C-alpha cells in the first residue's frame, strides 16, 4: 500500500542531443610569467614557478666585438688590487681571440733581444742602418690582414730616430720568421711599411722621443703622466734596449715585447686605448722575464706598480697565460 502520500509521476526525459566532436585545435601554450611576476617575492612555502620551456629565460647579451680579430665574449668577473687612487681592476678572462702561442715564429728574435744581441736591420730605401728594440703583437691576424707583428728599431740616421714596420712569418712555413722582413721594404715582394696602421702604432715610438726635439720630448713626458720615464739605453752601442722607469718606485722595465689584448676598434671613438701586457727584464744582464699589465689611453701610458701584478715568465716567448689579468680601466 502506498499510504496517504500522493503518487508523483516524473515527466518524460528530454531527448538526448548529439554530442559535438572534440576540437582538434592544439592546446594553448602555458603562459610565460612576465619579468615583474618573476621578480615578485613568493609567499613562504610557495612553489617556484619556472618559465615555460618554449620561452627560455632571457640572458644578458655578452660583451662583443667583431673588429680587428677580437673575441666575441668576455667574462665580467674582476680582480681588484690597491685602494683609493692607486686601486686597479683586472679582468681574468682574455678578450683577444688571437693567442700568444700563435706567435712562436718570433721566438728567435725575442731570444736575441733579451740577450742584448740585437739584429742589424736597414731601411732599404734610404740605406739607413739600425738595430732591433722590441716587438708589438696581438692585433693580427684580423679581417683585414694575415699574421704579422710590429718591429720597433733604433735607426742610426742623423738625427737618430725610432722607426717601425711589419715583420711576418714565411709564407711556406708559418712557424718561421721571414728574415727578409727584418729590413724595411717600401715596395716589392716583402713590402712591409706600416701604411694606414702607422697612426695606431706610432704611439709606442712616441714614448721614447728619439731625435724628435723639444716637441717630441714634451709628448713623451705627457705620455708618462709624471709617473713614467722612457729611455733608449746604449743607443750608441750595437744592442740598444728600450727602458721604462717608474719614477716613484724606481722599478726598471727593459721591455722586449708588448702584447695587445684589447684596443679601440672604432676609429671615430672620442677616447682611444690599447691595453695588454708588457713583457720585460728587470736587469738586461739576467735571464729572468716578467709580465705586467698596461693601458695606453688617449696618449697616456699607465703601468700600475703593484707587486701583485707582476707575473714570472719562464721563457723569452711567453705563454697564453699573459692574456688573463689585463687592466679593466673602463
């Protein structure tokens, strides 16, 4: 028996409508959080929200240069020495894609320089004789020229002068110096005058003011900034040496190699610089060799005297190690 409750009859069910087919559109990519969302502090215990794998985290653009053979990236890590006005900063990573080891063809020439057995040279156009002083390298090869270095010489003209030109390895043997380039050729197969590079490399010749009169002496004094003095020792003898003296500490640097690690690539830059390492002897009669960072900016050479900056070099031809710990004077 149903008792006293009224009987309720459910209404007829509505007909079932056909189900639309599932969409074949690809799922939406997860939303990439904005920089502001990534920087917003997370509540304690909240899970870290990672960027979408389709959108990698933004990375800082590396320091780059595409001119004159330099590398495309450099570490921003720095080392610091000293304090106050004498403080210096160093970059531990090389900036130059050229490597010191690629200049092994200079080894016999450097060995003769440190032994004070300078090679005799001549300007073949004028017939003026001279003697080798030091070498600058690191800028070549680059997008404009092949492997070469710059040779600086003390020329016995009247008055004497400090000249320079390119020296190169042999075409058929890149590990051997082409001895013909020890002389200055203004034309022919071994033409090696500095050409358009003269303005850049004249800076190192200007330091020594050889035979240039009062104007050249004033320029050399300005380049020393009151801290450095420049001399050619034994200029009248067969083996002159280029000497840089720290005025305050009286440290002597008998340089025979200057390495270029970094330099201004924009010829229209308002401030121009070259920096790298000086390689030298403290005493020209002792076979001990050292390296120290320098920066040559806007006509003034800086060679910090800190003892910690001096590196021992085992052989006259240094290794790639001198490319690290160059000055960061930016």
